[in-house]
């Protein structure tokens, strides 16, 4: 029985909607036009939320995360709507042997609703030495006494401050129109003071964060993220100053990144609307918090900073973490810094590369065509990887974090990309060059993942490379030892077409290794060409790996690419 759950259609056009939960559904309609099924299904949500303090290891501290859907999205928080909160990824930046991270956020909540409905059980698990992050404000809007009733009170009082009506200590009593419940409603500042004071009463440390940025740009500068949409930034900063709490401007850190990315890349950091993040955006915001914490000089967070994994906050270069991936080694030191040539690909680029009679990836033989005195060739390819898994496993990030202006990146994928998407191996992508994506449920463990197209992943790698000032070069996949009608197989109607569509859209330089090598194999004939492969119809022998290297060199020369200047003057035929 097919178990694939297709939840969202086009990634950039996805619209998250939900059916009515009960007769009071209208009460929970979102003032922002975004339907986050949370408070009306609180019991279900609480089944997925952690028990406060349960993650604690011995006497180690716990980092508690308190916020809304930008921190923890959806009723179950499992990404089944294609949206993720940054709290899902925050534990990756902390040493779990020193501290554990608990995400107590819930979508749709404001300071008022979180304090009234969720805060007490969270506070019960807080101990002396713990840390509590507060990122609240996205939902502090709408009528004060109806339609979800989550807005804080705007006071008529003033001490002459610019934000007094929001921050001054004041309250009012309201009757909720839909159910007749009587409630005392405080100002935004009133709620934040209560959170902070109650955290400190437990001996823990509160940390105030500004809100995650939205996908919106200034009218006067359409490349600059509109930070004015997040009017809570000055309020939160004022509260941090008043209460002497650590303060991290998450909004500015992430907005600065989005501006650097450019609009196309920034767009896929959101999913479904301009507020909620995709897995990319959630991971970015999680990193922004860790980076902001690392840069924070407030002594109250010194202990928490000591729990950060510095290699996550400040990623090292591939050359530092994997020196054995370097293929070309210079015989002598050169005064001028050499460009690096990185290869991202699969087993046809990097295999066992040991047994003379075994399987070899052509990247292992790069020194036969590239001059080690002119460049450093770094083989980052990995057997069995598709564009999707190369990205998901962090292998692309290793390259991305290593890139410097003047470097080159060779991109060669295809052999593992078209196959099962949610079935075993779970490495397939959508078979098109067009930008599209869907949410799938994986059969292996039931997790949800947004899967993009073959062309989308390639375009991401290309754009990321250019963002760093490096040069991407797209390579077609190596041919297989298949001979329909007496000629070696050519996949120009599928991969070949997709590669060229990507080239047309991005203007990326393209070397058609597939057809260059195929031409050489045809010239050899089927029997002689068999020696170029080993074990199966896909993987090459040592001789086959060297043949593909020569095809790359031939292709670079044919298009007169600057990288051709880094080739050896004499390449063995």
C-alpha cells in the first residue's frame, strides 16, 4: 500500500490551510491571515511538547526555549506542513554532555497566551543554573477581548517614554466575548517582567531575543529586509536594558544573512507565507541565535557560551577537517595563494580508490590533469550521494563554508538522483529542472521532508558558490557501460536536457563529460571500452577514471574556461 503523504504542492506557492476543528473554529482565526492550529488543539499539541526539565542529565543545566511558531511550528512540530521552527535545530549547536535543549514553544501563542496557558508547567521544571530564552511577539496583535484574545494591553498612561503604552506596568480587565471568561490583561512589558522575574526567582537566567525576520523588503531599497515590520525590536531591547537581561538581536543577525543571500535564496528560507520558515530558514535562525550568543559579552551567559560547539558556530574549512581529501600536492611551496578546486559528486568522482584492480572515482586521478603548483584539488565527492543527500548530510555545507573568492566548484550529480523519494535509500529528487517541491513522509522513520527538484538542488549549489565569490562549473554525469543498438548509452533526453535548462537559467559554465567520454568509448568499441569499467555498468576502473579526467580537461579547453589555465601543460594520452 502506498504510504506517501503528499501534503504541499508548489513550494513557493504553497498555502497552509486547515479545515474546521470544531464549532468554535472562528475564534482561532489568525489576524495575520495564517492559520496555525494550536490553541484549539492544545491537548494534542502537549502530547508532542516536552515535559519540562525531563531532558536534564544529572546536575547539568537545561536551555529552555519559549516562543511561538517561528520557534516551534505546527500542532505536532514535526514539519508535516513543510514549516519548521528554529528550536528544532538549536540542540545541534550545544554540547549535549554539558547542557540539554528543550523546545517549549507553541505556534499561535503571544506573551499573553503563553503566560496564561503554558508557562506554569514549563516554569516547574526550571532550576537554578538553567537558562530560558524568550522570543515572543509575532502574535501580540488583534482585538484584546475577542478572536483568539491574545493581544496585550496598550496603556493610556505615560511617563514620557516613546513606548510607554506597550511597556509601562499597567493592566485592564476584559470579558472575552465568545465565552464570557474574565481576564486581567497586562501590557507587553508587564508580561515580559513577569516572565523574567519568575525565571530569576528560580535562580535561572532569562535571555531576551528579538523576533525572526519576515520575507519583506523596504520600499526605498528592495534588497534590504524591512526590519520595521518587527516593531517589537525596540520594545524588547528596552525591556532588556530595564531588566538587565542578556539581549540577542536575532532579527538583525538573520535579516543581514537574508540580504546577503539575495531574494531568490532568501525566498526558500520561508515556506507557505512570509513569516514561517522552511527547514533552511529554521536552521539559519538557530545558527543566528548561537552566533549571537557567542558574540554576547553579558557575563550572565558566560556559562551558556561555554556549552556551545565552536565548530558549529565557526565551521572549519574542509582542508582543516579532511586534509586527506586533497588530491594535488605541490612539490614546493608557492608564495602566491593557490585557488582551490572542489569536487561535489558521487561514487563516479570518489570511490574506494585503493585497489589497482578495483573501482576508482575520477577525482582521485585529478592530479593527472591539474597542476599541483597552480591549484589545490579537493575531492569532496561521496559514494551513493544524490544532490539531495549531499545537501542533507551537510557535505555541501562543508564546501560552502570553505569557499573563498577565486575558488572553483565542480558539480557532478545524477547517478543517484532519480529513484525512490520516500522509499528505501530515500535519496531521490523530483525529476525535472523546474523549481518545484513537495512534502513527503519517509517510510523508514515517519519523518517529513521537503523534497526539491534535480534542477533546484543544482541551482542552489551554483548560487551558493557565486555568493562566496567562487566559480561553479556544472559537469554532466559520466556515461554507463550500456550499449543499446551498438552505441554507448546517452542520456541526453533526461539528464542532458535538465543540465542544459539549468545552464540556460543560471548561465553557469558547463562541461559535457557525459558525451565527451561517450564519444571516446564509441571510438574504442564495446569490447575495448569494457576495460574502462569495473564491477558494474556505472563504476569505472583506474583507466576509466583517468579517461573521465581527460574528458574534463578536454571540455575545459574547448570552452576556453579560466580553469583550463590550471591544467598541466602536458597530459598523457
